[in-house]
C-alpha cells in the first residue's frame, strides 16, 4: 500500500486530527463535496436532485464500529426515519439504503446486527425499496456474508458487496452469481494485510475484471462500483460480450466523484446509482476518500490551513 494512503488511514483513527477537521470551517466545505449533509432532510434534498437528473441513489447513514447498543439502536432509528421520508417524498422507487453491519452492532454480537439489519430490511420492503449490506475490513467478511445469507431468506433482494482486493473474492463472486442475487463489486477501501489482499493496484484491477466476468456470466444483478475509466470501459465491453442489456447491471459511483461521468453514462442509457453518505459521523468515510487520491488530500490539507 502507498505510504501516503497508510498515513491518511492512520489519521482516520487519530482523535486530534479528527477534532481539527471537525472544527475548521473551510474544511467543512470540502466535506460537503463528498457528504450530503448531517440530516435526513439534507440527504433527501440531494437525492431529489440526483433522481431528477436520471440517476438512482443508495443512501448511507454514516457511522461504523459501534460498540454501544444505544448507538446501534440510534442508527436503526435513523434508517427507519429515512425510509419513511423517501417513501413520503415518492423517491423510494429510485433509491435504496446501504447499511454497515458494524454500525448496527456487529462488533458486539452478530445476532444483534442480524436483528437490526432485519428491521431495516422489513421497513425497506414496506417502503418499496431495497438494502445493500456494505462490506468492511476483512475480519468481518465471513460474519457479513453469514448475516447476508440469513436476511436473504426473507428478503432475497438484499445486496452484498465484494471487494476485488481480497484474494477470496472470485470464489465469493461465483457463489453469489445466481438468480436474484445483487452484488456490488468494488476494489475495497481498507488497509488490509498482504496475506488476504492483493497489494499491487494492477493485481487488484485484474481481479476486478475476473470477478466482473464471473458476475456478468451469472444470472444475478451485478453493480459495478468504480470510478476507474479503464474498468468502466472494460465492463461495458464485457457486458456486450455476455449479452447483458443496460439495466440488467448497473454502475455505481460515490457522491461528488466524477459527476460528469455519472451523467455521461446515464445519458448513454446505462443504469447509474450514486452512493450518497450523510450524517454526523462523516470523518472515517472522508479519510478513506482522501486516502484514495493524493489530489483530494492536497486540496483538503490546504483548506485546513486556510490557504
Ligand atoms: P481508484 O483506483 O481509486 O481510482 C481509479 C481511477 O479512477 C483513478 O486513477 C482516476 O482516473 C479515477 N478517479 C478516482 N477518483 C477520482 C476522483 N475523485 N476524481 C476523478 N477521477 C477519479 N469499499 C469497501 O471496502 N466497501 C464498500 O462497501 C464500498 N462501497 C462502495 C460503494 C460505491 C458506490 C463505490 C463507488 C465505492 C465503494 N467502496 C467500498 C470504495 C471502493 O472500494 C474504492 O475504495 C473506491 O471506489 C475507489 O476505487 P476506484 O474503483 O474508484 O478506483
């Protein structure tokens, strides 16, 4: 892993850096580029604009690594409130929610995370929308896939996320490529040991393509989450090869990243979903985005020192 990336991911766990970022007014403007706001109202406003522009949305109420039952419950309540709002605003048909199991109690007890995720899935079903379970660091992969298998018994449309940087992921893609399955394929955003993950970017990209082939050749609904222009063009070529019509798979990108490309793909008839994070716990998310791209980091650091 690039040393700058390692450093920024470490800063993500540092309280002094966290306080500095949270209190620097200009930095908050930079945060707004990647995060829709701190409230459900702000998230709904951003969602409306994206949906009016022909894009679908997946909303993420920010938060992770909860070791407090009350906080896990608060996260569930935030999702229930959000789902109500999306339904009331007529947006549910174009949106879904993304849920991190670590935010709803996975570190405390897998059963608690399963129960909480199930409550969110039941509410999503009532509102006419769907849920995808985000994937976190590799120590949680087995647990997340177990919870996924459980919730899919009642809600078979619940989506999974698989990370191309993990050596295990091609097997997981094959296992989850059947009819009814929804799989988001991303490169992976955490600092992982080399024993479990490819360290070399080229190897990650190669594995992404192998995994994309496995998903496109199956009967499920693949969701390709990447901003990488090379991968986007490989996927569109592979989709043709596998006779996949636009709409039988989708592209996903993060809010604030390559918005012109999001619109270009949508205008060309592709299904495109934008991942929109919101909530007060934006810090860890922001650090992962900065770690991915030195240009973002330089821009952000300049805003912290006010130049
Ligand atoms: P990168 O290797 O970061 O970038 C490749 C190329 O994309 C760059 O060289 C550049 O050309 C272009 N690019 C990237 N960023 C920019 C930018 N800001 N501006 C202009 N061009 C840019 N990770 C997880 O671990 N778990 C998850 O559940 C998860 N969910 C995700 C959901 C969505 C919808 C998306 C898009 C990503 C998700 N990720 C998740 C993050 C993902 O794993 C990567 O860390 C992240 O997407 C960066 O990888 P990339 O494929 O965009 O390629």
